[in-house]
C-alpha cells in the first residue's frame, strides 16, 4: 500500500489519527454500517472502455443528492455535450468516488461525475477546461444493484464487498457507480444505482 515498512505505516497513522494500526482497525470495525434489506445476486459483466465527459468535484459525499450538486455536475455536463454535438442516442450518468469517508476527511473526498458521449468522436477538450474526456476502464465487473436513498450506499458497499466470493480479488481500476435514474424526478425509495466492482478471477 505504498509504505516502505511497518514502522513507516505506524508513524503515519500515529501522526494522522493518534492510533496504532490495530487501534484504527478496531475503530473502523466498530463503526460498521448495516444495510437494511437483502441484496440481489450480482451479475458478471465484461465491459469495453466507455467514453465519457468528466467533471471533478470535491464535496462531502452527502451533498451529492442536492440540487446544487446536480446543477454543477450533471446539468453542466449535459449542456457541454449538447453544445459540442457529443450527445449520444441515450446518455448515461456515472460516478467515481475515489475515497473512503472513514479514512479521508470529507473536505478532501474526490468525486468524478461522468456522462457518456458518442463513441469515436475524436473530441478532446482544451487543457484549461474543467470538463475532461476520459474512458471508463475496460474490465470484468461484479455488478450489484442498490435501490433506495444514496445515504445507504456506504452500508451497501460494506455488505457487498464482504459477499464477494473468495475466488475473486479486487481489480486495480476504480469502482464505478452507474445511476439508472435521477433524484430530480424519482422518489428516493425508487432510486436505482448499479455498483460495478472490478474483479480478477
């Protein structure tokens, strides 16, 4: 995980959290989340690279359901794609949450909002643009579907990661969130979010 030795890890945790690795592990286990309902079985999916526009956002993850967040991210991406003739037949919205709120302070949590665009457009935004072009990575994913409020996603993640078969190990590409509908026109109970976990068998 990037530390030269056990002492370097111990010193870093001691400075940041004033805890030893064992004490931090105990604390994280005590703050585990409980998912309130049964989870449907995952499906395996081998994906090709998916071209998207992306916009980085450093929020508290709890703000990702607000109108201000939607205006800054999804609406901004849609407008940009429309203005540059990049809209596909059906746009899809994705998210990459790079950080764990149990470890990283909320004001430093990184989130990338992404929207699909036409394939093979040859489009490349300027270096100064906040909106970037990227491709969601090709990988094999275990895909789980969460139904309900986004505030339950932490508990959902915790549960599904424990359920992954031991014959799989996590891949090195990011976990993806695929939003099948939007809180702007869907009741929170009806929100559908696919979680794509990269795996190696």
